[in-house]
């Protein structure tokens, strides 16, 4: 029996590369051969349909409680990309929903990205090359000193920027860190500290990028922590900076809504006390 089985296996046709190529071509809309990527096991445990549905439901319920959204009671609707109610799935963008966003200018999103001013480990841009003599090297002057920083962009649901935050990795904060210096700007040394030389790309004290929110200028908020990370106290200072600029009208009963990730600083007492204070909830 074993000999007969071996003969049957040897007589079976072997699928070749040409067959595999034609198979992939025929099913290219459904299948694609790709290399495997490493995926965190904890993310795999938590990234489930049920968890995502629970997360969205909690967020939408909170948005409705704040007044920035309304809920269509037991009557889900299709919405287009522009937020207009439509009658069919073909016209819609996304799934049917019971909620409608009515105050997108009061809904804020924020996330952080870290970077380092050191360019020591930077690579060439898209294989960029330079023409030099055969016995020479193409040398480019770069900054090698480590200076870690974190940038946060507070953005409204309208897509408009609301606040730029820069967190420097530093034990102390110097005034030139906040003001910034553009050594190539044309300056009048006798009137260096006047408004004519402050706040702008072409100014000597260029400051950070500011945002225009409803006609109100919101200056860049620059702060520091020892390792450039976000703390609960710094997060409170960012919100206070926006409140001091009076960018939100709080007379209509609609509360600003801030959506951010669940980093530990978001659950510490200073931040929780600030966002639950009646004066700036």
C-alpha cells in the first residue's frame, strides 16, 4: 500500500509558477501576496468589532450630552461626505448612524508626535545623489546635537487648526526657546523688542506657528518637561491657554468636546479637575 501511495503522489501534476501567476492575475481584486508585518499581541486582543462599537457608542453618547451632536431617536440615517442626509447607501459616506454632528467647531481632536532636531541618522531623500569629483565626498552640514521635542496639533472637526503646542525636552525654559530667533531677518537694533520684530516667519523673534480661530489669534504654546513628554499639568496648561484666548462661546449651553487617547496623563487628578470645573468644563 505504501508503494502504491508513493506512485500516486509522483503521478500528480505539480502546479508551476505560470499557473500561480495566472491564478493571482485572475483574483487580483480579492487576493494579494504580501510580506507579513509584526502586530502587537495586545492590540490583536483589543482590536475587536465589539470593542470598537462600544468605544464609538460611548463617544457619540458623550458628544450628544455636550450638545455638539444630536441623536435621531431610533431612526438611523445615511449621510454624505458633506454631512447632508441622503436616501441611499450609494450616495452615503460610511454606515447609517443615529447621530448628527451639529457643532463641529467645538469638537477638538489632538494627538502627539515626537521628533529630534538631530539629523545625524537622517537618510538621503528618495536616493538623492550629488555630482562631485571622483575623489571627493558630498558633505552636507547637519545638526548633530540631540534635542528631543513633542508637537501636538489641536484640530477642530471642521479641519481647521486651533492650537499648536511644542513640548521641549528641557529641565529649564529660556525666553529664546519661546520667542524663537531668525538670525537672517532684517532688524533695527534700536527697536529690536518692538512688535515690528516679533511673531512672524520674517521677524527676528519669529515665535511658533499661531492659529486663527474665528478671527481670534491663538499663539503657539511652548512648554517643557524633562524628557519632552506630556504631563497632566502641561495638558491643563494647554487647555487654559485656549480658554484664556476665549475661542469658545460658552453662553449657549454647548460644551467644547475634546477627544484624545488614553495616555496615563489623561487620568491624573490635575487634568480631571480642570475639565470638570464648571467655569471651563
